[in-house]
């Protein structure tokens, strides 16, 4: 505690009124040389405005009030008499008694004085071996290497991770080659951003140079350049993923409060324009928030508001949007992520149909029972959400496909009451329904009987005649289209409960005597 300077003696932070214009704020940043201004309204503190967010908002031509881009300051550790607050930008604010006594401090002195806990992790098993190899190659090449991103998060959460990201300071190609050789793996891809993907057993490694990045315009791919670890972590999606781990010491590098956010289950963007820069991060938010049960912080919610207000979602290319949905379907509970997107108005912004939660639940339950693959799942989503061929195209689906689904949907609608009629034999209904794609049947649960569809997927569609064409020929029947008709009749008898498995031949003999099939 001896190193803590009393907050009051450090004076007041530079503040700006919420009503001030963007230009006035920019001028104040220039004049004061500060990175953060405190936004005030009626003497109350309402958030921290970062120079970078204001500058980028201006660069993108966004017209915003200062309060829309002011960020909340998460609380850090508490000490007797004062609370230390952390801003993702790396500045710390010490709050004492009233909001007016907020003071800004640079990150360095506090970190060095050990005010913040240093977390370390004990590496075990294969990760320990990987760390040793990283250390050896790093010292051989005279570079530094860190594990970064999801692997650090998963390590803290004690979850297995087979996708491991590594950043190094320089010589990335040499490093990747040596690393692949040491692991007896192979380089399988070199990405646009100079990243090397290595496959070694069950593991996939991404080896990249530490870099910083900026966006020329919303939703574009970023421009990149080599940079320090602090900025490599700042360019990431959420604080829980903006962590690095030093393989030499096992120490976690946490500039932005990611460890605290993991333990308090918070999903926090690194800055308020994060979703304007890259709207795919909202879909990532849907995955992480539901997978780890994380609560969105105020700044994260504000970042969603901004992305919606400035229409950035519609700037995503179909390939990128489709890819995000595919990744959602890789999750254990994709429905939760889809409902997250609905709750946060993302789906409504992209598509005109707005099905209620119950319809999503029913359709996804059917899809699970039907065992739809990822491609069909995307089409199910498109069927539930898209009201026009243009909206279908947002998921890389063709106009032709849209029209074909529309036609088939109409046939289903026309038969909806016929399908409900108990006098119609089950077999006739099954023969009719099984001609349609499964995803369309799932999406049609809004007007078709859910129970009947469930029975179709669980049982009826799987009922087989129990005999093949070959069997019929062996029984003395001549080949030709007649065989198909006979098999269909046997299947119908099974679907309608007239016969059970094993009774096919007796049934066939009886029917043949009666001149079957007519
Ligand atoms: P998952 O468990 O879903 O695979 P992951 O964290 O490994 O999670 P990846 O998609 O493999 O996710 O990305 C690796 C890391 O790269 C992330 O942890 C994150 O730090 C960063 N990252 C990936 N995509 C983005 C993005 N669109 N914007 C910012 N950072 C990103």
C-alpha cells in the first residue's frame, strides 16, 4: 500500500460536458494531450471518452453525441479508502467518494508497483511441451513468443483447447517452419495476414506476427502492421480473448481486465466502436455470451446500438455473414446464440421476417431430431428469416433456391388442413411430406402439426418396406415398375399399422392372392 498516492492529491481529471460537440472534444484532446476525457452531465460522471474512439467516429463520418461513445469504466481492485477502476485503454482511474474526484493515471506506474495481481498459470501436459518448444525456438531466433486469445481463456476456465494461437515479435515464417518441424506437423495454410496455420496431431496452431490494425471503413477487412503486444491484444474482439500467456514464466499478460471479466462472467468489447469496425464480432458475442453464460457490459450494449444505428451489419459480405452462422451451428446450443441475436435486434436488422421465440424453438428442435447438417441449418435460418430473394442472398443462397422453396411452401400450405385430417391414412401423409426438403418441413412448423412432423422425423420417414426388389424377384415376381409399387404398398401397410416388421412376406402373399397391386 505504501506506493499508493492519495487520490485527492492527484487533482481532477480533464472533463467535458456531454453536450459538447465532437470537434470541441477533439480540440480538448489536442490541447490537453490526454488520451481520456471524462464526460459529465449536470455534475455527474457518465463515462470516459477515448481519443481513439472519437477520432475514429469522426474518420468514419459518424454523427454521434459524446455520451453515445463514452465508455463505462469497469471496476478493478478495491483498496482501503479507494477503488481502482480500469479502462480498457490501459489508463486507470481512482475513484474517491464522489465521481468528481476521479483521477486518471497512466498504466505503467500502477502495474509496476504491483497494484494489480499478477496471475500465473501452471502449464501441464501437451501445452507444457508446446511451451518448451516455443521457448527453445524463440531463444534460437532471438524473438519473443506468447500464447494468445482463446487458448489462454480456456486454460483459465480449465477447458480443453485444440486451436492454439501464438504471436511472435519477428521472423514469423522461420518460426512457423521450425515449430512445424519440431512438432512433426505441417504448415497447411498461409493467410492473407501472413499467419501460418500448422496442423500437428489433434492440434491446429496459428502463428502470427504481433500486429496492430486499423479499419479504413466500417466492416472492411483491417489494414495491418507489426506492432507491440499491447496493441495486438487491443485489436481483439473481447477482453476475455485479449489475454496473452508467456510460455517462459507462465504469467498472464492482461492489459484490459480480461481475467477479472472471465471470473465475473462479463463480455466486454475493447472499445465502443468495436462492432462498427467489425460487425462479425456481434455474432462472436452471441457465441461466447451463450457458451460461457456471460453478461454484456454497458459499453458492449452501446457498441451494439451504434452498429445498428449506423447500419454496419448490412455492409458485411454474404460470405462473411454465412461463415458466422456456420460457426454458430458448431456451438453446442446454437439456438441460444440465435435467440441472443434476436434479442439484440440483429436478425431484424438483416432480415424482414421476425419469427417469435416459440417458432425458433420448435423449428430448431425439429432440426435436431431430423439431424440436419450445417448447410441445411443455414437454409432453415434463411427460410425462417428471409422475406425476399435479396435477403436469401445475404446468406449466399440463390434466387432460384428462394423461388423453389416458395413454390414448395405453397404446396405444403395448400395441404395443411388435409394433413390434419385424421381420416387420411398416415402413409399418404408421409408419402406426401417426404418429398420436401427437411429444412423446409422444419420451417413450416408454423402451419404444420409439430407432433406429426416429429413422428415423421423420429419414425415414419425411417420405416422401410423390409424387403428389397431383389427379395421380390427371388419370390418369383417379374422385374419392372411394378416392384416399386409393391414395395410402396408394403411400406404403407407398415406406416398404417396393418403389419409389423417380419410380417411382410405373409402380407405380400395374401395381397398377391387378392390380385395385388391393382
Ligand atoms: P473459439 O473457441 O470460438 O474457437 P477462439 O477464441 O479460439 O474461440 P478464433 O476464431 O479461433 O476464436 O480466434 C482466435 C482469436 O483471434 C480470438 O480469441 C480473438 O482474440 C481473435 N479474433 C478472432 N476473430 C476476431 C475478430 N473478428 N475481431 C477481433 N478479434 C478476433
